[in-house]
């Protein structure tokens, strides 16, 4: 059996453990996780499994979380289109799968900041799942450039993209050096302020190691990628398929199968042909279609958002404002006034 739930509904099920229960050793001892390092600890949703989730804010814009739990059934979490920070995860036990990668024990994931598409993450039932996760706001990441500089080096720009650009992600193998830092983090020997300083040092050490590994992998890629004429035709066909149903477009894997290309060729080829990612093209077209619908003046903002595939009206408003410099309500009012002025001139 597989349980499917939205991201918001999933987090709404977590219940924070009261301080009195923490002090009374209400949390049973577990392998590998020292729970007293966290600011808050929550029970994993009892409807889905058993375990705990710990969270600590190391400084503004830097968050560390560790989850240790066991699922009753395979779990699919539906994630909406959203703004994404820099993030990385290490799996010490268990397995998770999304539209691009399958991550298991001894592996990690690195995400840049930017626009995250609608996704479905699947976590498999296993004896135990242990995940270490870190969020870094892009503003904090930029601070490491120093006060005198406001631009990242070219080789790091893929990690901090504009809000309308699809985020970067890659998977990798956890190295022995990373393993040492992870174990030191889990077995933090300090308390209070020293604990936060120690954990922050380990969190930053891990991002340095991940970025170093990422840059080495990117520099080792063959940059002489080119497309055959038949591939170009298939990519144009992929664009047509993508735009047939804005509300429920195919996943990247489904799109690849339909046009007869592997997902890597489709992604790189789409960027080469259209100078944007598959998701970036779809996002741009959705907003353009929404603008045309609002200009026509026949449907509401909520209806226009749903018709082009935005499940959240608030997120639609944010994306619309970032693209056109005005929120949908103001745009609708301005358009209505313009139509009235035209009617008066014609009359």
C-alpha cells in the first residue's frame, strides 16, 4: 500500500513534544541521533509511522533538521510549485525517490535556490529512515563573498538562481570525510552557545565539501554537447506536448518517453534550443496565458490561476508580480479601467 499526501497536510500532522516530556526522558534512545541538540522535537505523524523530527535554527537563514522514523507504508508527498532555498540532505538509512533521482544510504542531494516545480517525492517503507537536512537562505550564502562584493563567482551562480528560474539539483556519494563530519554532528559534545557554534561549523564544512564535489563534477563534463536534426525536431515536439495541458503537464520522464529522448538529452537540448529549462519554459508560458485570460476579462484571478496549472492563488500572485511587476488584482483593475476608457472613446 502507498499513502499519498500533500506537503502541507504532512507537516500539519507533526506534534511538538512538550519540554516536560523531553526533560523526563520521554524520547527513547535511538541509534546515531543525539536528540538533545535540537531546539524543538516533534513526533513523526502516528498516522504514517513512528519516530521523531528535530529542528534547530543555528542563525538567521541557517536551519538544521534530522528525521529518524519508520514508515508503515510507502509514502508519496505532493509538493507544490514553490520558492526553494539552498538545501542539502544526507541519507544515513532508508531511501527516497523523486522525478529525477533515487537516493539511498550513503548518498546525498544538493539543491540550489530558485523555483522548484510541482513534484512527488516517494519514501519507501524500510526498517528505519535517517535523514540529515540543512536549509541555507541565498542571502546568507552570498555573505561569504564579503561586504565588498555583491556577485558570486561564475562557477557558483547555478547555486543561486533568480526566483523565476528552475533550481539546480544533483545527487552524489557521501565521502569518508563527509561521514566523519556527519558523525561529529550527531554526537555533538557541547551544550548551549558552544553547541550552536560547533553544529554551525559542521554544517558549513559539509556545504564546502558538497560544493567542492559539485564543481569537480561539472568541470569534468563534456561541454561539446550538440543535437542532431532529428533531436531538434523531437525537442520542438516536446514543447508542443508540454503546452497541450497547462493544468496537468507530463512529468519530465513521461515527456522524454513520449518524444523518444532520454531525460538528460531532453533537458540539455531544451536549454540549447529555447535558452531555458523545460520547467522554465512551462512557467513562462503559464504566466503569459494567465495574463491573456485576465485581459479577456471573462474569468476571475483564481480561475485563471487554476486554468494554467497554479494550485495556490498566493503563489500565483507572487509569480505574476515577479514577472510583470504588478500583482494580478491590480492588473485586473487597470485592465478594466482601460476597457472602460476605450468604450467611452468609441461611444
